[in-house]
C-alpha cells in the first residue's frame, strides 16, 4: 500500500485573508523627493485617475505562509518521479540557479548598449554554436520563447522562403497524425492548410504515404523524430527526400531530442529547419508550466530567414544582429528568454560533448527498461512490440472499461508519483505515454513499474475512486469549464 | 558506455547499472538500442563541445564571464521601453524558488497540482482587478507576443482584416504584431500622434477607421511614457465602427492611472515583468492578457484556470485548467493559439508581488515612481541644450528628452561608458523628428542617482 500523503491545508484565497491596514513590504522612496511632491496623484490628468485598487492587504509572513502552503500542495520533479511523456521532466541542476542568480544577469536590461553586455552575449554566441553542433544545422536564433513559438517561427520561415521563390501557391503543410497538437496549430497560425499524414500499423510514417500527399502546393512537412510513440522514424531520410523532391522544406520538431544527442542529427537526416525545447532536453526548470525557450536552427541556405535577433561576433566583440535580409521578423519583444538560455548553456557545459551522448543513451535505456518492467498483458505496446523505444514508451491500458487510462493515472498519484501523459498520442486508445528520463535511479524505475502493475489490478477490479492521498480527491473538471469561475468576486 | 565514471546528473551511468538494465531489456549493448537508426544517419563523430566541467570551475568561469556585464548596483539603469528596473522584494524570490512550484509543469493532473493551480487562479483574479477585465489568462510569453495574439484574436472575433496601431507604440512590439498578424491576412496601418503632446491623434484615427478595422491597438502610457488622456474617446470611436479596442499597459502605472476596463478597452495586454520579475536581459518575462466580456473568453489564447469542486464533495473547493477545448492539444489546427509552455512561474512571481505590496503599498509605489520621474525630468531640464520632457503630455515613469545639438546614439553610448544606462535613442524608429532618448525613473532611483544622471548627460552632450 502506498504510504504517500500530500499536504492539505484548505488554504483560503488571498482576498478572504485580507484585512485593511496591513502591508507585506516596504516601498523605497527617497525622502528628499517625497517631500517635494505633496500630491503625486495630481500629476495624472483628472479623467485618467484611478479610483480604487482592489488588492489584498496582508503582512509579509501571511503572504509567505499562503504560498508556502500552496507549494506543499504541488507535486514536482524534486519530490518524485514525473514521467510525463513528451515533457522530459528531468532534473535541473542547482548550479545553473546559482549562476543565473547573479545581478550581472538579473539586472541586465535588454536595451543596454552591446558593449556593456559582452558577458552574456559571449555565452549566447557559444550556445548558438553548441546547438548547431548537436543538430547539424548551420545557424541558430535563440530568440523564441518556447517550443510552440519556435514552431511558429519555423513554419513562417517556410512561408517566407516560398514567397521569396515565387511559390506562394504552396499553402499546405504535412503533419503526421501522431504529431503534437502544437504542430497543426502552428501551421494554421502561419496561414497553412494542414494535411494529415497517416502513420502505418507499426506507428511510423512511410515515405510512400508522404509522396502520395505531396504536390506543387506542398510547402513542407513538420516531423517529430523519434515520434510521439517513442519510435525512431526509420524512413526519415526517404521522407525528407520525398518532400524535397516535391519542392517542400522539412521541419524537425525537436521536442524529443533527448533521445538523439550525439546519436543522430536532424541536419544529417535531411531537415532544413529545427526547433529545440531547451527546458526539456537541456534541463531548465519547467516552472509550473513555463518559462521555456525554443531556439530555431536552419541550414546555411535559410540562415537569412531566422527570427531576429541572432548573436554575431565581429572586431568590436559580440552584437545582436537585427539585420538579416529575409528575416521573418521578431516574435518576442526583447532578445529571448535569456535566463533560460543561460541555464541551458550551463547544463551543456556540466555534461560536455560525450556527457550529452550519455544523456541520450541513458534516457533511452531507462525508457526501454521501464517499458520491459511493465506487465506486458496489462499494458500492451501500442505499436511495434518488437521495436526498441527511444526516450519514451506508449502503451495502452488493456481494459473494457472506458476511461481506464485516466483511472490508472489518478491511481498512480496515490503512490506519490506523477502519472504519465494520458490519451496522447490521439491515435492510441487508452494511451499512457511514459518518459522516465535519464535522471531517475534504477530503483525508482523499478518502484514506478511495480506501482503501475499493482494499480492495474485495482482498475480491473472496477475500482475508480482515485486519487485518495492527494490534497483533493478527483476534481470535477466539467463544472470548472464555465467561464464565470475564472476569477474571484470581491 | 563502458568504463564511465559516476556523474551527478546520471545516476545509472556506472557499468553495474547499465548491464543490469540491458539484461532486462534484452540487449547486448546500449548501441544496440539505437540499431533502428539507419547506419547512414548515425552520428559517428564526436560533438565539438568542451568536455564536462566540474561544478566549481563552471560556476567560477561563468560568473567571471558575466561580470563583464555592466549592471546595477555599480552601474545606474534608467532604461525602460517595455522592461523596467523595479525592486523585487526578497519574499518574491523566496516564493518562486520553492522547488515544488519551480520544478513542476503544467497542471495536467489537478489533484496533485492544486498549489500551482490556486496560485495561477489568484494571479488571474489579481489581474482582472488590476486591469479592470472580466477574464485574464494565466500568462503568455511577453507583452509583444501577447499584443500579436490580441490582434489575431480581434481578427477572429470580428472577421475583419485590418489593424490600426499607434505610431507611439513600442517599435519592437509593432514589429512583433506584424509578424503575428500578417500570416492571418491582417494588414496593419499606423495612426499618427500629436507631436506636441505625444498622445495619439484622434482625428487621424477617425480618418483611418472603417468597417474593415478589426481593432485599434494603443498603449497607455505609450512608448514615450505619455498618458493617453483621450483614451475613452479613442475606444468609443473604435466601437462606433464595430471594432475592438486593444490596450497595452505597464501594470505599475495602474497604481495611479485608470484601469483600461474602465475606459472601454475590450482586450488588455501588457508586460508583467515589473511585478517582481528580473529584467534578465530580455526574459523570461510575463505576457498579460485579459478580456472585458466573458463571452470573449472562449476565443482567448493561453491557459485558463477555473474554480470548481471535488467531484465527490461539492463543499471542497478545487481548481483545474478550464476551456481546454480552445487549446492546441485538443483542437489542433482549429485552436485559438499554439501556446503550450507559457510563463507560469512569472505569473506566480506577479501574484506574490501584488499580494506583498497590496492596496496601499501599490499606491505608494505609484506615487513614488511618478514623483521620482517628475523630479528627474525637471532636473534634466536644467541641463543646457536639452528639452525635458520633450512632450507636453502627462507622463508616469518614462519621458523623452531631446537634444539641441547632440546625436542621441552618441549620448547614449557616452553615458553608458560613464556608468549610466539612460536615454535609449528614439530618432530612427519613432520618427519624432528630433534627436532624443527615452528615460525611465522608478522607486529604485534616489536623488543622488538622478544627480549622477544629470551630470552624465551634461558630460555626454
């Protein structure tokens, strides 16, 4: 029996705790200047003056207790295993935090003259080179804020490329049916029509299927390798060739790059554009949903299309280059998610070139090990039982009971372990998508497999009343889906 | 993998673990696990990345490298433009560095993630109150991309293909809006501003307003720091032609300046960075996004957290992600946006920050900021050869200073050399027709700092 109990505080909302006459921090104010302005609010024109600011009133300790209690009702990587498939919830080294905490970083303003930020620019320049090396691309822009924004940049590059080459009629992007939802969403945002490519019974995309769907309207294809089933796409080179032959460009969704470091590079496979999720593969904290960083890399012939800025190096030192001739433009207000980039750089240096290769080797070994440790009758592989997994494994929950994958997911929470991703990819029924990462010690993988196996027994006995050891029981998500519940009413 | 040393990040790298695991997997070697990669595609070289660095050497090397950055406290920073120097109470960092928040992810399993969900729900509530909106999402990447999403949303909601954007909007944000809007077939057109006041020209807006206009986007205070006194007139004009009013804000200004919901804004975006988030050379920051009509919530981009109950106990409050059918993981190409990973941690920082300052602290902050900024503008006015402030409109914490005879770019660089970051050059992007720089003064600046700024400017002219 699981011995886990998550804290439960019944913590009120901030506004419920508020009492007039309290404040949680002191505000700096130069006494000399303060004395000169008796009624500062009158500096705002009367028609534009704020009447009331309905913020809570709490002491510093009250605020800290509130959020510390909330934190105790939140599961995280540093508490236990968090094998959300496709999210690469690996451990994030503490030294990266210590480095990023310096005022030389925190207090750097993005509009400072470049000669006053040579330190961070030199780090970015090197990071661009590292990412090129890992992916086999020729240049990188670090400016995009997350994977989805990197994807958006990538498809905009394709669009601009075809526009420049007089092929505006190319308005279709091929996306496999196993792809992340962000792929079709990004393509649609860039104005493309999405053409779905079916995967075959082994879970892979065949070049012949791609050939059938290409035409002079094909702008390109977004392809995730290894795919969301955790399988290496064995015809990736042929797929690239088929799309290139049709005049399209190939986009590599780097969400699953944690399987490939030092083993295979998208550039060598034939891809033209790549994005990486630094918060996944390069170990920056996920922050409860973000921030991330989603740099975009391209081959030499596309280097002028990258989103600006990119960091370049000249006689005067490092600088931000906004002058790329065919750039798709900027997608973010300032530079990039710089503090995330710095942490990713630190991670790369902690491991070094061969260490990165070990990361992928051990991540793949862990995924295969965990998969093989599962009860194979209870959790049959969705596709290709005989194939090796890469960074993650997707299994079905064998059950006649609808919602059984969700029941498994809720039941595993009671062990103090996070559930795998559920019901994704969409092409797998009752799917569990398990990505242990290289961070978990062998014993933890054993424990997790044992927990899943034992949970399955309860599920087949028809038990659905999970979870019981978390701070709340099963949440009514239907009731929540009414927009009137989006904020507190005072 | 043979003969590997143990590594702090790789608990299974030792040969004994590797061989035990391989045995279970039924493979002779780790390489065999990659045998599905066609031989021609296998990377056989060595990654040209330096070998692993011990923690101490890396820390020493990187801190040495970063110390080449010129930053406060040794250097003074009077830069703004969408990222602003403000003090972050120590308690904010204490909260955001709680690893339970910090190393979690999107709360897909609400039962075990109530802490982050409640914190994000409280962030949404605080934002609704601060912006005067009916619904706010739990974050987008930053102000510029939020503005881009807002213009796209206006296009979706109205079915129209034109956006009017103030010429006194941040030039960087103008470009990002274009990058976001153009693929949707939305054309952007600029509305001019009054070159004396610095505020938008309502006559030019009326001239360009047609039934094709999906939205007008303006900022308040605008890029020049000037409060748009006629904001209500602008939103009324847009509404009269069936378009939406989208307003961008610096949330600190809302301590004294009216909330956009009170003057007719339909969508508010903004930069949450000054709410307890470091400038960090450009990010991660916090894109704010809210709507003034609950019906518009279904067209919003980004994650939304809602208040609900436990299924078995209607008295037990609980939180969950809601209206997910708008989002990419469900709706794919028909989603309202492709956003997945957002800036939740920054939303947590902002919620902590606003709770700490509270009603009175936040107002005091606004009063301090506006006083310091006016004190500085008056002080700089005494420097020979400058006009400070350049515009006559009311301002909050930023203002433009123009130079009679000097080049703004060289003034900027010379002051930086003297240890004062101030006067971001404006002439190229904003067409103000004078050599001028943007100055930002907040609660972090003292009288002495402002004297040093005045001295540096005088010497740089």
